[in-house]
C-alpha cells in the first residue's frame, strides 16, 4: 500500500519505520529536515511538502503536535492533493472539537477519516506495540485496522468521529489524577513512619491498588521498571501529561461535565512544570509533593 506519513517526530519516526517494515511504500514529510532524514534512513521516501507526500496514496497518516497543526495540514494540503479514495488517519493527540471538525470537513470532501490517538510512548512507537483508540464510521475503522496493526498491538474502535480522542483524554485524566493520589499516599505513609516498600506490599494488594502504584510506582524500589528508579527520566513527560489534562478539562467545560479531580491534577502538573519539572516523567510530581523537588 502507498502511504503518506506526515509528522516524523519522537512518535511518528518509529511508526513510519514500522509501516516500512510491514512492506508499505511510505512517502514522508516533516517540517524538520532532521526528522525527515531519520525517516529516509528507516526506508521512507522524502517528499518536498505534505501535498507532494499525499499525491496518489491509498492512505495518509498524521502524527502532529496539537489540533491547530492537524487542522492546518488537512485543510491546507491534504484535502486538495490526496485522492478522494485515500483513507485519512490522524494519530496525534488533539482536542475532541478539532478532531470532529476535521473529520466532518473530510467527509464533506468525500474522504473517509478516523481519529486514532495512541497510548504508549516512544518505546512502544519504535517497537510497534502501541494501543490505538479509534473514532470513525465502522467502514473507515475496518479499512484503518490493518494499517494500525502494523504499528501497534491493540486497535480498539471507540465509536464515531472524535471518540478515539475522547477515550484517550478520559484515560489520561484518570491516570494523572491517580498518579497524584498515589504519590500523596506514599508521602503521607512515609511521614507517618511507614516504610515505602511495606506500604506498597499492603496497598498493592488492598483496595488502593491502581496502575500508577503497581506498574509505575512513583517511589523507587517496589517496581524496578518504573522511571522513579532512573531519576524520573525516559518515561511519559510531565509536559505531555499536562497537555492531556488540559485537553480533558477543556473538553469537560465544553460538555458541562464536572471533573474536579482532573482539574486539580491539571493545576498540580501546571505548578510542577512551572518549577522546571516539564521534562521529567510525570511520576516525578511526588518530588514536588514531598518537598524534595529543588534537590532532585
Ligand atoms: P514531536 O514534537 O516529537 O513530533 C511532531 C512532529 O511534527 C515534529 O517532527 C514536527 O516538525 C512535525 N510537524 C509539526 N508541524 C508540521 C507540519 N505542519 N507539517 C509537517 N510536520 C510538522 O511530537 P511527538 O512526541 O512525536 O508527539 C506527536 C503526537 O503524539 C502528539 O499529539 C502527542 O501528544 C502524541 N503522543 C505522544 C507521546 C509521547 O510519549 N511522545 C505518547 C502518546 C501520544
């Protein structure tokens, strides 16, 4: 299949490489010459523009930073240059309103489109083990599934246009709030004289158990693979968690949903980013809560 891939950054680079490995002919474009050169080294062909990349393709995949980039690339380049039979897949994490608007525009121009944001970080993008949450019509999902399977291990149809983005931000709002709550519990436990490992052994088998504790413990020791054991490097950056929390709170305001825990998590990650923590793994928020961040 001939596929255009636009946005070859931290995530898109590995995803495009996996499409090549699956035997697809991938035409790549990125505003960054460095990102494009990496894609070419992985077997993609370089296009001079997004419009040039999408000419004559069967499918277009985008992996861009935020909604305005996605809206700009589709309206400015893709819609005017891609064949109407091409399937459009946006894998970026963007706001639900923009995802729905771009999909509606695509539909009006005769294109089938899905929003297919991912769960899993750079390692999963490189390893082809991402989870895709897909929004769009059933026929579009059926066409998207084999393409997404070349880049991930789990592909789930979440519902109509925008439903993939909705699933992604609801999940990450839960994750952000549960990480803050887990971190608070460890800080309090230690201040009350409990050893962190002992508290983990108890709570991971009791009703406080959650993924933030058992798979991603913010205290070093109990979960050896967690970023807390690597000075909070190389995981899911607090800046990206903050982005997703902002999207969730904004979406909640749009539909009148009450999300006080999500809003509080957003405020705490905003504060942590302001203290210089944006580049650290999001579990490092425990350092702000226990007062040791300055020394981290
Ligand atoms: P990134 O900034 O590394 O990559 C984005 C790429 O898009 C850059 O190379 C940039 O040059 C390119 N770009 C921007 N505007 C463009 C345009 N108009 N035309 C062509 N290229 C353009 O970002 P990333 O980490 O790869 O993340 C991409 C998306 O995936 C984001 O929406 C992010 O929230 C989401 N995401 C990231 C992670 C992660 O761990 N990094 C995890 C899950 C989801």
